[in-house]
């Protein structure tokens, strides 16, 4: 028998309702903030990610699933920001729409070593705003992330923020790190020795105990920020305080991708264990320009849906409908049952029937398993009398109803069409 590929997951029917609730909550909250949904393709030209994330980014170096077709190389998207900026520019939204606020929900792919909380196909729900450098927007984004988590009933998370500064400041930070780390190079892990050459900021992200120790000794602060970036970051902190959003400043927080500038943030949850990030994001004020567009400020974040589901404090109400179960016994009854099901569904009443040739007893048990509130029975007797038997599964009461009165009768039970 075939097995799923490592690092992927089947989301079975019983689990899907939890996903749908998260998705529905997400859509509701985003619409409160006036974000519109965007859907970009799952495959993109691989070069888009090399260019945006940076050649030395771990994702580009090791984790992209590449698809070769003739001379072209595509990648299964490892993240959503670069494709959205590509779509923004390709569709001329910079000229027609100005500032855009968009969100997305969908699968991402990274060829990582699978472990708890780390998959090769996982799902992001995230957002991007393109077209502003205002610090107030950073505050909206962080407060939006905070409100989403509250709406998912997640508690006990921590928001960590930092500012990388502009491109010039990032260079300065890189220099500070290079100078500080040079004498300690032998103490770093093999990966960090390579990072020292190509992407020294990534060393701050290393989970190796010895590297963490070495980095701690560097005593990094926000000294690399130019006056303008410092003012920007001060404003972000001030307005987060004014909204009573709790956060911790972490000068060691950098994001491994080239495109980040100024504000970066990460939201962690200790119950997640080693892979403790629920989500992360930040500004990328140079990416639109780097991909051939105008110079426009932009910011976004993404949560990992699998991790959100792991730390929810309670199941949110599952959006199921009251199901009417039709039991038709015999050939003629089945014909009538088919029409009846059709009519019910046309009226917006969720309905199902038995396709396994069950006896009345077996079919009633099935209705019970499906938590059906009402059952409609059509047998020989009912056909003769031109009625349908309506059984209330909660009270156990049963009555005969004429077909022309049936919809009216069912509606009097106030069935839930959508919860
Ligand atoms: P990133 O783009 O790496 O900052 O990812 C944002 C969020 O997506 C992380 O905080 C995780 O919650 C989630 N995530 C990233 N990579 C994976 C993965 N391989 N498996 C599951 N979730 C992931």
C-alpha cells in the first residue's frame, strides 16, 4: 500500500471542521481590518525566491522543492510574501490600487527534516500590506496578529520585536556581528561557520547551545539604527504600549531572509517545544523595488496553521448543520426518497440517506451516529398512505406528515443551516 510522503499530513474529515473554524475566524477578523483575500499559484519561478529571500537563505539553499520542466525551474512556494509582491507588480496594482491590504490561507512547501511541528507541506495564514512605511501600520499588523490569536482562543504566547533598520543599518549590524564573532569563530558550529561568510545575521537564529552562548556574549543592542529608523522603532513601541499590547524587545531577533528591514517580530508559544514559533513577520521596505517596482514600504506576517491548532485552549464551535436523515425502505421508497432529498437540499436543509442497504434499525443507528436531529422514514405503509414518517431523534416522538406539508413542518424545528 502507498504511504504519504514524509512531512505531509492527511487532514481527515473529523479534523477538517477545526480547520474550517480557524479559517472562518481568520476571514472574519481580517475583514474587520479591511483586508481582502488574495490567492496566488502554488508554483512560481524558482528565481523569484532566490532573488527575494536571498541566495544564502536556508530556504533557498536547502529547502525548496524544485520542479523542472524543459529548461524552466519552478519551486513549490516556500512562503507567501514574494509571490504576492510578484502578483502585485505583474497585475499593475501599484498603479491601479495604491496601498493594498491582503491576506492568504494556503499550503507552503519546505524540504525540511520532518519533526513535531515541522512539516514539508504546512499551511500559512498570513497577510501583507504594500504601500506604506508608517509605523502606525506596523502597530496595526502586530495588533491584528494579537487579535487573531485571541480569536482562536490561544493564550500564553509571547510577542518578540526588534528593528533591523534600513539596508544601511543592516550592513552596520552585519559588521558589528562580524567583528564580534571573528575571534570566536572556532567555537561556532559548522553551519554557522558557513553563515559567517554568507549570512552572518543568521547566526543569531542558530539553535546550537554553543552558538547561543557565543552570541550572548556579544551584547548586541540597537546601536546600529540610524536616527530615522530609531524614531520609527520608538514610535512602534510607543503605540503598541498605548494599545496595551504586551511585547518583549529582543535585539537578537533577526529573520533569516534578505528582504526584511526595520520592524521584525516573532510570536512564540512555550507549549510548542523546540519549534516554538507560532508565527512571524516584519517589514520589507526594499522588496517591491528589488523586484522591479517602485520604492514602497511593506509589511506582513504569517502563522503556521498546524501550530495554531496545537495550542488552542479549546475547540471553537464547529460549524456543522443539523442533518435530516432520510430512510427509504424498498425500491419505490428509494425513488421517492431521492426526490425528497433533492427538495430538502433545494430548501437549504442539509440531508443525507443510506446507500449501504441497511435495515430500518441499522439506518436509525447510522442517523444517531451522525447526530441527526430528525429522521424521515418512507416505507411501504407510508407509500400506501401517501405520508412520510417524521421522527424526532431527541424526544423520540414520531408523526406522519403529508409530503406537501413536510418542508413547513421541518422548518418549524428551527434547524441550524449555518452556525
Ligand atoms: P516563517 O516563514 O518561517 O517565518 O514561518 C512562519 C510560521 O509558519 C512559523 O512561525 C511556523 O508557525 C510556520 N512554519 C514554518 N515552517 C514550518 C514547517 N516546516 N512546518 C510547520 N509549520 C511551519
